[in-house]
């Protein structure tokens, strides 16, 4: 479990104060949480390169599993380990009688959107602006917005290929920056562009994308839409927002 601290540092570059400590994994494993480590099949004595950690959550009389951490060492990204960890986490949640799992991810990281939406078949149902206060001064820190994912564990998991961007555009890029959000009618399917590698962009451009996505996604999710997929066209990616059935 100490080694799972190292996985977090390798995956995200966390400072010590941001790392979830081994003591939490230890007590969680004995009180209903799920603590999973991923190891190379050819060397089970090697340290773990991935982890998944979640715990039972209760609100408004509803009980479900909240997945707090999913981390994979950069050398193992694209290996299928993230999907394997998530499916193992699902198996354990279902064995506890739970039918729903939630977690958050950064909408500026479409790689994670592909995992959550296209490979697992989950959907984003809420937008949380400034979910975390990162940095020493929250007033000047880059805003840590998050999409809240909801995964129905009773539905069979089936990976689907990225669809083409078909629908009404509400956000598109223009010269590398987002154009002004576009108005939309009550369309069944909306599209919002997201840069493929936002964290390679200058911070001012990245901030512009953050605020543009917030301006589009937050009200849409509050008004009956869910983010259900990530469409691709060449080197461009688009969130697919689908109106939910009443």
C-alpha cells in the first residue's frame, strides 16, 4: 500500500500533501472500500504500476460506490490497464450489492473521456466548477473543474468506437482557441469541441478553453443533457451531449 503512494506521484506528479496515504488504503480495505493494484503479469514481484480506490457513498437515502482514484504510470498508459482496473472495481462493487458508480474527471483531458464514455459506457451528468482548490492561492490557481461521471453497473459493458461529430455545434475551435459558445435550439444531440492536448497549450489559451467548456457544459447538464460520448474527426475531438429521456 505504500507503493500505491508512488503510483500517484508517477501518474500526476503529486506533492506529498496531495498523495492519499497508505493508512487510508489500509483502513479502507477493512471497512468496505475497494483498493486495487495493477502489476505486470510477467513479474508479480515488481511494484504496482496502477491503482483504483473507491468507497461506499450515501446521500439522500441512496447508496452507491464512489471511485476516488484511478492512476496508471505514464509508461503503462494505453495498455488497457485502466479499463481492467475499472472492471475489477465494478466487480467488487456489484458483489457488495451496489448498482451505481460515480467519479470525476477533468473535462480538459479527452483521453479520460474516451475511457469513461466510449470504453466503459458511462455518462457525465453534472459539471462542478472549481471542484478542487489547487495551488497555494485559490484565487490565482488554475480552476480545477470536473465532470461527474455516473456508471450504471446493471448494464453490460461494451466498448464502442469513437463516433463522427454529428449534431448541433455549441462550441468549436477557431485558430487554436475556442470560438464564442453558440446558441442552440432544443436539439437532441449537441457537440462541444475540446482540444486533444490542452495541457500542452499556453496557460492563457488553456484557461480560455476551460471557461468556454464551463459556459457550455454546465448549463446543458443542468437542463436535461448528459455527456455520453467523445466524437473524433481527424485530430479534433468533440463532446457529445445527448438529451435525456423524461
